[in-house]
C-alpha cells in the first residue's frame, strides 16, 4: 500500500495538522467516533466504515519504521548525549544528574525539570522550568524523557515551545482507530514511533503528553518495568466522548456566567442588575441559586460543586463568606441581607391558592356568631401596643363597681369569624406558627389583607371580638369572669410611650385608664403573694426603615418592661390567660394550658440584689422548663397563678388561635373541633416554627444592634449594669442605653453596680463584639 493511498484514507477523519506529523506511513482512520455521536456512524458500524486491511497496518508501520535510520530531532534543538533506547522496553533507570524529567508539582500541575543531585537517600534536587530548585520524591516523577543526558535547564522553554508545535489531539483518535481493532497495548515510545515516525526525545515526550492527558481513547496500565497504554472499547469511547462534550458545554456555560458576574461586579452599586434578572434564564438561575445555597451553608453536593467552581473561576476562596461577598458585589443580595431567611427556609410569601382563599373570605364571610354577640361598643376601649404594630389584636376597658371592686374587660380580636378549622388558611397559619417580627419587616401569620385589616382591631370602627370580663376582689384575685362574643369600637390606639404619658398626666377624663392601672397594681401584688417571680428586663427594639440601602436608617428603642403602660398591659394579659384557663377547667374543655414549675431556688436568695434587671436576670437564670397540658390547667409558678392559657394574640400566634377555636365552639353550643390529642399534635407542629421565628428575631436583632454600635463614635462611653460574674472578674453586663448584654473583664464592682465601657469592635456580619471597661479617674470625677 503506497503512502499516497494511506494519506488519502486518513484525510477522511484526521485533521491536516495531524496528518503532517505522520512519517512515511501515516495512520488511517475511517469514521471519527465524535462524528458517530453527532451525525451518523455508530460504534457498532466500525467494521463497515473501515478498510479490511486495517488489521495489519500497525504491524506494517512499526516494521518499516524500525528498519529505517531516523534523523534525530535532538540535533535540531541542541540536545546533547542522546542515545537509543530499546524498542520494546524502557529500561528501568535510576535518576542521575542531567536527566530531563516531568514531575508532579501539585495535584493540578506538572513541570519539566533537570536532575541536579541526590538529596538524602531517596530524594533528588531538581531545577524546574521556572528556574526553581526543589527536592522531589521518586514517586513524584511522572516521566523521564528518553535519550537525554546533561540537559541544560535554561533550554527547557525552547523544548516546551517545540513540544506545543507537535501536539494535536486528533492524533489520538486516529491511533485509537488503528490500535483498538487488535486491542493492542503500546508504550509511550512505541506510540511516538507510530504517529511521529520517530521515538526521539521530543516526539516521545509529546506522545507522553498526549497519552497522559487523554481521558477518552486510551487507559494507562502499569507493568513491572514501564507503563503501557491500552485502547478503550468503542462503547467506553462513545460514553466518554458524550461526557466530554457535556463537560465542554458546561465549561462554556460557566465561562459565560463568570463573565456576567465580573461585568455586574464592575458596575457601580446603583447600576447593578436587579435580583429578578438573575432568575429569568434557567442556566443562570441554577448557578446563582447554587451560590446562594453555598453562602448560607444549605447546599446539596451538586450545588457545592458548582458554587466551588464558580468561586474558583472568579479567583475567590471556596468559602461561604466568599460566596456571600460575591453575591453582594454583583447586586444580587443587599449589603445587609438576612441569610437566616434562606438558611431556615422561612415562608415569606403565600401561594396563589392561599391568597385566593383569603380574598374570598374578604368578599363573602358571614358571621355565624352575630346572633350571640354582645354589644360593648359604648365602652371606652384602649388599644396599647408598640408604635409600628400592624396587627392589633387586644384592647382593654375598665370601670369601678358600686361596691368598690374593679371590673375589667380584655377584648381580643376574633379571627375565627373569618377562618375556620381545617381550612386552607388555617393549615397555612399552623405551618407558620406565628408572625415573624424583624427589625426590617414583618411576615404575618395570615395574609396581610386579612391580618392587618379585617382581623385587626381598628380605631373608631365596630370590630368583632371575644371579650373576657373579670371582676376582681379587693386583693386582686378573680371574683367572677365571663367569656362572650362581642362587638367593640376602640376609642384610643396608644403606644406604650403615649399611654405612659397619659398615666403621668392623671387626667380626670381618662379615669378608666387610671382604673386599669390600679387593677394592674393589685393584680401584681396578689400574684407576688402567690409566689410569682419578677422577670422584667430592659429589652431593645430596632426599626430599620430602608434595609436594602448600604447605609439604612436605624431607630433604636430601649423598652423597660417595668414601664407603667407595659406593666399594665402585661398584667391584663396574664389576667385574661388565668380567666380562660378557669373557663376551660369549669367546662371540661381541652385547651393548650401552659404551666411553669416554681424554681427550687427560693426568691429570697436574690433579695439582696437591687430591684430591676440585676434581680430579674438572677431570677430568670434559675427557672425550670415550662410545661403544657391539654386537658386541665397546670400551675404557673413563675406567674403565680393556678392556670394559664395564651389567648390574647390569635392573629399573631397559632396556639392562641387554637384556644379561640375551642372557646368559640363552646359558646355556640357546639362540640370543640379538637381533642386534647389533636391540640397536642398541632401545638407541637406550630411550636417548631415558633422556635425558628424566635431564632430569626434574636439573630436579626443582634445583627442590627451590632450595626448600630459599629456606627457610633469611636470611644463613646456606655453605662453598663453588672448582671453576674461568669468566671473570676469576667462579667456579664447589660448596656443600659442599648438594652444588649455583653461580656468583658471588670476590675471592680459587684452584681447590680454600674460601670462604664466602650465598644472596641463591632462586626455584624461576623457576629463579633468586644467591649472594654473604662476605669473612671476618681479624682477627676470629684
């Protein structure tokens, strides 16, 4: 068979570049496996696509090449001391000075180097292609270039440049076509002789590079003295090619996505693409969501792999903080994004089905209890809450009876006049458990149009409610109670601050508010006599008006739970809970009864501490775990009452709503919708979500407190109350102006004393806060 005939046959599948490398008898190939994958000739048709003479072509080529004297390429590039190696076997050689070899620098990089000298018993010192000398182990050597002695490392770059001119991956395909027919394994040097017509140093190294980097056509098999490469089966090649094409497509997608990221990252903050634009195209959305999952440590294996590749391509470390920083830099996340919303998979939005059901309730929802509602619209009604409250679900009224006793009414919003047990709205509320109140926003338990309008109490409007009325004995205990459906018309919507101002003003026309305060005072005294524990603390509250801005407005409020208006409301809510528990007990009604055993530590142990946060903190530290019963009341030792049911927040808390379902059914004369077992199971489901909501609130509040402190002037002094000593002089402190607990070393003082501190470091994203005591100079203070 003449050279021209073989060349013509090879031209059908091998590139012209590959063809130029063949000496004398270039290899032929019939149909490329890649073409078979995309257009027509499957691996099963190989016999029909090839010449029948292919069975002996390898033997013919090798026989002719071995019989010729070849011009050494080493002469062209100035190699010294070359020598022939045996044709059929690479002699196992000991490393020696001047050899040119390839070694594994790290898992992703191999380098050429020249051997310099031994380094200990086994290692060798080498100078690599970058001119760096290092010690390598024998197992790092991946290939010793044959036919070279006393090579000059300064010529490695020239050697590599000539190597690049000879590398053509299509050679592998052509060689595989010939060799796979006979399932023949070959050495690197034999492969070089077949495809290049010579096994000189340069061509042998090129053959090594082609074979060692190949992941499709050949597989490496080790023998005792040298490595062999065996052609893979057609089925394996077809599958590996399919994977290779898929990887190339994925790599291209990744490259395009990284370009998008870099472009967005370079834009000014106000010009970055909106978040929604990253979610339009499926391929982009998949990658951006993988980064998001990686940033919150909530990714599966595929998302972790993809996000890691993206971060690597962007030049970032593969960490969650790097992913977060990238998402902020491209504008996908705002600077102060709340990662917990993603980490805990919080239900932020409602489904269309739930929203549609809510709209239907607003349009057509007859009040089945209207015939038994008592008209209390003539009462003066006070609704007292925080100033930004959207869901108003309780209000108060009071009067003094002719015999001197006080009667109070606790009016609670009646969402059950709209929402029925087992309905889609009810199930959604159960799986939310509670409204989530964050400094930046509120996620209501019910759809907003229900929660903040139709269900909530509204000033000056007739509102459906469930009213718990209680007549107090002179000592503050309950003399009588009544639960009934009602209609009220709230007179005042007051904040705690404005209600406190009215109390201090002691206006004659607000006598009802003064009576409520008196009722709260005698109730507190009575509960104290029953063993209640004071747990009133100073608590922070933050409102962030524009959280998506890089520098949002932060409004800090510090609430003292000993505030007169807060105490008034708290006492009335406790009174309501006690009356509902009594109602449930008297009528054998399953309810979510709450209890709290009294501490084993007597309250008197902390009587030496000053009243206020220091004593309350000590009291809280020894509390035992709360209890629940669903058949009968259990004592609530902390509150000092015989039983307690949360009832005053049915728009915000699902367990309160359950109590409403039970009570409302009884008032209608119906059987309660839920058994004690039902209540227990539903309360458990709701409570799991309540725990998440509390964690969300706590984490978010702390983040914004740290952000608030970060912005304060350097060196600002804060008053701090010593709550306890953790170890030696390491103290737990309460920053009075902030309402936040911190820890630092205190040089002097005891529990209950005040000291001065300054904030040294505040990093909200890393949750880092460090404070230092400021020791006042006694002489200067005088």
